[in-house]
């Protein structure tokens, strides 16, 4: 097994675990959001692979190993950004529900 394959497996498990815990924390569908996180990472890596194939025909300035590592990095950063956005939106929704409950208690 190559280093890239092991790195990919570790990254996928970590991303899946992070999105699973996030969905569990905010009482969302755990498996759907686990898959959303993994698919976001894989999608970005695949788009980078297509872009590399296209641009490698034009210029040979970067080797494939360097591009793979860059693709993994961009994929991880995309997953982190998606995780942050989901958490921020869900936290905002939770705070609105808490404020409504506090207002109902105050009125009663």
C-alpha cells in the first residue's frame, strides 16, 4: 500500500468522523452528513485531478505527486470550511429556538 493510499484512508475516516459528530451534536441525520463531508472531499480531489489532466497537456511545471498532495490539502480545507459553515448555521438555528423559548417563558 502506498503512502498516498494510507493518507487517503486516514483523511476519509477523519472527515467522516468529524461530520458524524457534528450531526450528532445538532441532532441531524448522522449518516447523511457523514456522506456529505466525504463526498465534498472526494469531489474536490476529483475536480483537481481533472484540472491537472487538462493543464498537464499545456505545461509540465508540476509533477503528479506534488499535485496529489495539493489536491488532498485543498480537499481537506474544503471539508473544514463546509464543517465550519454547517456548524455556524446550525448553532444560529439552535440559538433562535432558545431565544423563542425564553420569550415564551417571559410572556407566560
